[in-house]
């Protein structure tokens, strides 16, 4: 066996095998064993489109533009080719947009919102939309200018924002003081101290009131005992009031007598002017006395609900 | 006046010299090509010399060459990847790697490798044969040197450069895949897509033609340079020097023309 020939044979066989594998792989990669899927795109303008422009789906190239030309009515027809395995991304509701970024070449972007929609048939014609960023720039610049002018106005030296920021600075500066947020809100440490002081006092007051309430409870119990016990204050008062009523009834009857007397006296001395004058004064005095007595009775009855008819009526 | 005439004369002599060399080279190539069409060329003896030539040019240096390819590929892939990452162009890294290595750099380096190793050897051998009148002796014995000495060298050179550049390219593709995606099948789809994008028919044909031209350049030029040697022993180194310079210029010219055709 010729060793040299064997080595060369081995080398050649291995090289040929590798070359064959690579060629088969390359043919597979380029879709030689697959059906090619064709698509026609109708566009208003072929600006930026050339054979070789990639068609991308989700950022991955799935096909390329092969030719472009005019149809009979002057419209632009762009033909693109896809590998059979990539045709599944093209659906009837797919949209085709021509992207022309600032950096990098133009590309046709495919968007298929619903992958369950019916597949596009071979040689279908779709509409190509254009999203030309460079056309939107002037409008964008105008808007940015307006925004910048506003910002400039807001941030001018004596502007509102500066004043607000100064205020905020003062407030936050106070907030770092002894009394914190309270000082920031009230404006000075003295005022804040007053608030805290009153809070302290209120607390002390509440403590005292608690004690007082306890004492009151005790007193109320004692008062109950004192008032309503057998031979207590209430019993005695009742008795004395009965006496008062008797006295008042007497007063009423004597007043009635005086009234009658006075009526007679008025009749008798109708012509005597001076006398009448005197009697009128007397009458006023008596009225006054009766009013006082009535007030007294009312006062008593308000406190002690025994009487039904407190009024002392004058004729 | 004399000076001007002298310089014009020397320029004319140089141009004539270039034309003579170029003409000699292409005439030699034409004779070799015609011989290739001749049925008598396809005999066992010629085939044996071709096999020997392939062995000495390609098989013998295969392990060294592959190791060298591995290191160079790994280095360049790493540089391209890290640079692409720095500039945020990672998506172009694999394409860049394949284009730089497989299409341009590795064929060029293969041609240089073979030119330095085999081309210089061929040049020296042919020059010595010429100086020692061995070629005349061979012709006298009815062993045409073209058929049994030169044509097999040309064929061997072309085969060697194409095969070695192809193997180096495949190794670089593998290295590129491993560098970008690591040992996993995850990147197979995108890598296949990139390869499909780059290697269309014209690129593949151009690559093979370029490698074949490299192979021819690294064998044909040394052979013709050797045949030009005057029959004086001290002219052998001069002949090798001239031959190697021409080989270098030829390789660079082929590379430049191929790049220009591809990208301009």
C-alpha cells in the first residue's frame, strides 16, 4: 500500500465530503429544497426600495425584495420572495410598512397581529404603507420649539417656578428645625412651641377632668342619698311648699277683698281727682306685689313639679 | 537632453521587460491549458505527479496550517465580536466575521502560506533544473517537462489552495458559531440565515475562482521565473527573489480586483 497515496486520498475524500456537506447545507439555508413564496406589494412610491431590501418580521429577516416595476396604470409593484418555511408569518390581516431609518438601509416591516388568521395565498398583492420619519421632522421641530419656549418662560429668573422653589426651600429649611413639619407649616419655632404647649395643657386638663368626673360620680351618689332618703330634703321641701301654697291662697283671698274695696273706693271718689291719683298709685303698688308673688310661685313650681295652676290672677 | 532620453529609454526597457514576463507567463499558461485538453496528458505518470504535488503542498502541512487557522480565526473573531459589542452592532458581528475571515482573509493567508512554502521551493527547483540543463535532458529522453513537471505543479497548486482555503473557511465558520452562540444548537437558525444571506451563487463562484487564481499564481509565477534563469548558478537566488516578488504582487492584485468586483 502506498502511504503517500493513502494520505492524499484520505485528504481528498475528507475535503470532498466536507465540501459536499457544506454545499447541501448552503442549499438548504438558501431554501433550494423548499418552495419559494412570492408576494406583490403595491406602493405609492418606490423611494428607497431596491432589489435586496429585506422584509423583516419581528426584527428577523424572512424575505427579500426581488424586483420592482410599474404596472399598466402607473402604480408601483414590488415583488418579494420568501422561503416556504417563512410564509406562515404572512397572514391576510398582515400589514406591510416601509421603514426608512436614519441609520441603516430601508426595510419592509411585516406585522401580523393575528397569526390564526387565514394564510396569504402565493402571489397575493398587498398594500405597502410608508412611515417616513424624515417627513415628520419639521412638525416635530415646531412642537419642540414651542415646548422649549414654555420651559424657558417658566424657568426665567423671576419666574413662578423660582419663587415656588424659594418658598419650598424656606419651608423645608424650617422643617429641619426643632419642631419639624409643625414649624414648617406654622412659620416659626415660637408658634410651634405654643401649639405644643397647648397640647401639653390640654393633656393635663383632660387628666384633671378625669379625676373630677370620678368625684362627681361620688357626689351624685351622696346627693341621691341626701335628697331622696326617708325624711330627706325632698320630703321636707314638699311639706314646706304645701304651707307656702296655703299662705298664697290666703294672700289671694285677701287681695280679692282689697280689690272689691278698691272698686268701691273708686266709685265713691270718682270726682275727687287727688284721691283717685293716690288710689291709682296704690293699685300700681299692689299689682307689683302680685307680680312678684306670681313670679315667686312660678319659680318654685319650675323647680318642684307639684303645682298645676301657678298664676295668681288679679281681677 | 541625453538624460531625458536615457530615462525614457530605461522606462521603455522596463515596460518591455514587464510585457515580456507577462507574455511569457500567459503563453506558458496557454500551453498548459492546451495540454490539459490533450488526451495524452491524462496518463498515470502525470496523475502520480499531481498526487505527489498535492501531498507536498497540502497534506504535509495540513496540521500546521489548521492550527495556524484556528489561532488566527479565534483572534479575529474575538476582536470583531468585542468591537461590535462596544459599538452596539452585535447583530452584524456574525456577518462581519464570515465576510472578513471566510471570504477574504483566509484565502489570502492560504495563498501566502503556500507561496512561501511551495512556491519558493518550486521556483528554486525549476531554476536549478534549468541551470543544470536537466530540462533539456528530460526533453531529450522524450519526457516533455511541461507535461510531467510543470502542469502537475499547476494543478496541484490550484487544488491545494482551493482545498486548504475551503477547510480553513469551514473551521472559521465553526469557530465563529462557537464564539457567538457557544456549545448549543440555539443559534443554528440565525447563523444559517446569515450564511444563506452571504453565500449566494456569485459569491461562492467568485470565492472558488479567486482561490483557483491564487493557486495558479503561487505555482505558475515561480515556474516561469525559474525557467527565465540564465544558466549560471549564482542567478538562482535572484530568480527566486524575482519570482517571489511577482507572486506577492499577483496575490495582492487578485485580492484587490476581487474586492473591487464584490464591493464597487
